[in-house]
C-alpha cells in the first residue's frame, strides 16, 4: 500500500512538472506572436516643468 501511494505521488509530481513546462512554453509562444504596441504619439507643445527657488 505504501509503495502504491509513493508511485502515485511521484506520478502527480511528474504530471505537475510537465504542466509547468507546457505553461512556460505557451507563455513564450504567446509573447512571440503578440504584436507590440505602437509608441504613444508625442504632443507638439513643449512640456513645461515647475521650478521652485
């Protein structure tokens, strides 16, 4: 009985590890296929800053 429980625990750990590898690969694939956002347009008016003396 103890040997069977040990085998089941090892199998669950192996499946969990494979699931983690799958999710990591899916993340890399999603990042590589998602188009990048365009840079925001800059305003033509110069930015002013407040300076205190």
